[in-house]
C-alpha cells in the first residue's frame, strides 16, 4: 500500500477491493443457512410475532388497548453496531405511534445479516494496512450503507411469512380493525406495506414515518 496515498484514495481503494459487489457472495451464504435451518428459522420468526400478539390480546382483555390496526416490524439500526440484527415487533391500535401502551417483542434476523457482519470484521483487520487512513468510524459507515440491502432481504423474508402470521394463535386472539395492516421498515421511519389496505390518507403517513 502506498504510504503517500491520501485518505480519499485509501478509502476508494478499500471500497473497490474489499466492499463493492461483495454482497453478492452473501446471497449464497444466506440461502444455504436458510435451507439448512428453514423450519427453525420460520418457527423463531412466527414465535416472535405470536408473542407480541398475545401480549396485545391480554392488554385488550384488560381494556388497555383498542382494536388492533397495525403490526409494525422495524429494524433497530443501533443493534447493527454491536453486530446484531434485531427487529422490533410492535402492535398498535388505531393511534399507531401515538398508542400510549407499548406492546412489543424482538426477532433476531442474524441469518440474513451474519455474512455482512463477518465481512465487516474482516475489514477491521484489513484497515491496518492503510497506514491509519481508514478508521473504525469508516467501517461503521460502510456497515450502515451495506445493511440497507440486507434489510431489504429481511423485508422480503417477512413478506413471505405473512400467511404464517395470519395463522398463528396470537394473531387470531386479537380484536382487529377490518383494515389491519402489517408493515416493515426501520424504527419510527419509512415503512412498507406487507399486508392489508390502509385507510384513505394513511399511505402518505406511512411513507413519512
């Protein structure tokens, strides 16, 4: 590595040789992991949603929560910094984020994100060859950018799991609005509709959250 390489040149070299297009190799690892552990992976996800729904049903029985209108699955980006992939599952009545009674559980999507975390650990080792021009903060920024793609993989997995959600015990215990929606996104951020039909005017709110 050239000792006279600027910081910008060093970062460009790192991206070109150790980051760009490497995500494609993650796909094979994710697919193999899913195939080998399919039943357990699905069961773990459904159990997480089922747990949140059952908590919400208990709150409804206690008169503390109205008819359920939103099931929101959101990536907690702060978990990524610890090389963990945690999705929060929130159950809301028609007040959505203004629903004052919290009801949530968590799902770990590490089978999707683990290949990314491994690549970032390798980058930490590689950065020493750049004469301190690459920092740990640079690796953290790369992680957050690369994670966007894996988050999209997770959303597609969750979309495919909708029929299993609709069949789980907890979901069927809920008193639900006719237009109940299942959404996925980032915590209190832009969300994508996986199931249901929002009321007129709610589409824009979803895009803004």
